[in-house]
C-alpha cells in the first residue's frame, strides 16, 4: 500500500493509499512520538470517518493513553480544543477539500502546533512501518469532550452587526454546517448547509472556481453584498463579491491583512504564489515586512511563530491568526472580511470597489498539470529562466522568479499529483505570452 504520509498531514484515497490498520498504528505510536498522555480526536462527516475514528481511538487506548473524543468537528474546532482543553496532542480526521473517496489525519502537538514532515511526520511514518505493536497492560480510557459552545462564543467575539448586510453562504455540505446557523443566525441566504459526506452538490474545494457557480448565482439573485464559501472541514474560505465574481484568495489576504494593520503595524506572511497586487497593498497599509514563504499550514504556522507575524494568508484560502494560536480558521476569516465590508458599506462603497482598488495586475490563477516527470519539467524551467537574469529567485518551494513587469511560480503539489503554475504580468498580452512559453515547456514532459 502506497504511503499517505504527505508534507503536512496524512492523506489519500481510503483503503487504497492507507487503511484502518495504518490508522490504528498511527494512534498507537502518537503518545510515544509526542510524549503525551492524551490525544483529542475530532472527525469530519466523510463516509469513511467513523471507521477511521474507531481504529484511531483503539490504537490510542491500546497504547495505554487516553482519547478525548470531540465528535463531529471542523478542523479549526480541533485546534481550539487542543489549546482550550490543554491536550498534549490532537488529530482531526479529514481530507479537507479533497473528493469524497479521500480521507486523512491532521495531527497537532500541544498548543495546536502542527506535526509536519519536518516536525514529526517522518518519525511517525518510520514507527508505523517498522516498530512492533505491543498493547499496554493497562489500556487508556475514552472521554467525551464538547468544545462547540466555547468555540462559538470565541467566534462571536468577532461578529459584526450584520443588520445592514446581505450575505449568501455555501457550506459545501461540510463541517461549517454545524456552526453557521448558531454564529450567523438567519441573516445569510444559505445553500448546501446540511451535513453530507458524499458532497452531492459539488466537491468541497472552494479554490476550483466551477464549484462556486451556484454561490455566484445566489449572490446575484439575492443582491447580496458578499458570498462566502467554506471547504469540507472549514479551515478554508473563499469569497464572491457583489458582482458575482470569484475572488482569488490571495487578494483577500490584502483585505484581512489591512484590518489587522489598522490596529498594529507588523509583519505579514504570504505564500510563494501570492500576487504583487496583495503584497504592494499590504506595504501601502503599513506592513513592516511582507514575508514570502512555503505553501502549507505546517510551514506557515512555524514561520509565523518564528517571525512574530500579526497575520498570514495563502492562495489556497488558508488565513492564519495570531489571536487563534497562529492557526487557520475559515469562519474567523469570514468574520473579519464581513467586518471590513460592513465598514466600507457605511462609507457608501461596495466589496467589488475595494477589490478593484487592490487588484492591479492580470493574473493567470493557478493552473494544474498532471504529469509524472515533474522534476524534469521544473529543472528545465529553472535553467531556461535563470538565464534571463530575474531580479529575484526564490527556490524553497519550487521556483518563483521575478522581473520588473512579471513573475511566475512553479511548484509540485504536496497533496495531489500535480505541477502547479501561476503567472502575473503588467498587461494581459505579456501574461499570455509568458504563460504560453511556460506551458509549452511543461507539456513537453507530459
């Protein structure tokens, strides 16, 4: 069975890339890896989640430590529980935005610090693959824990007065459905707000623009000020403006970042794919430094701690908050954006006018290429474009190369079998020319 151990979580097609025996061993060795006497466990609504949950709990308790069962949770709820309950470790059973046949495990140590490839996942994989399982003579116990009410109370601390706002909201039949009505009440126009692990209306991936077409239509039909769409485990969110336009999530980093910069000047973290429109706007709003870093929540959270950033955002729709243990929460992000929209609406402005102020350059969006010879394609691109003397080369997560009027990023996905390309330029003509050239190189390796 191929490994489901990825860069920042365990994930794959269930019963193909991993199975309940793998999950049992993960549970069994977690206490040893993280030196804890208890592990908090949450799960999403996927069809395979109950079986994975049972195997994980059995592995944890067979090792002699306790399992704190949180029940159905969003991933940010599990982060919250880890800190709120002072758990030594936690696991959320989820495959986030992936299709229904996928599942996985997001592991955190105390204080909701993620366990990734450079912070324990490699060691855990080695334990699972090499060490014998010898059940403890005294098994751990299972305790039921409920943090939903406390998490809702935390979120409501960021809730603006919504009386003058029209909101359309798509929950993707995912885990945000267990929270939205209690947080937002009856104010939004909801779609797909019931739990269904088969995701019958669309895949729970908000970054694929096609998945947001029903929400865009709802925004226009209801004349809403904004559309909000969460992914399957509610750690990500995307937005639709009042014109029904899908907003690339790195542009929204500028909105949320400026909210925090108005309160305190400091550093903001973005990922290697982030638009110059965003970085320039953040600098204009007073960011002391905009730090560009690797894609992925475990990398981002570690860097935010290291650099003491006030906020971080990614193209994938992850937004990281210092006030939330440097973790990501789609719902918290949406509350901050709604606060910003409430403010500009009182000034007689629209969400779309704010986005038009931020977005300055034509951008390709992220294009995915499925190919086996990823490394060869990337090496060819690096060699070809280094010779063109870019102003800046970043090579810590694939490559990003910048020139005065354009830039590109090419990188391998850490969770899916794709090479990802994004390009931005000062004009549409220049963007098309560079995209055609880069695409031709990539396709020569397909």
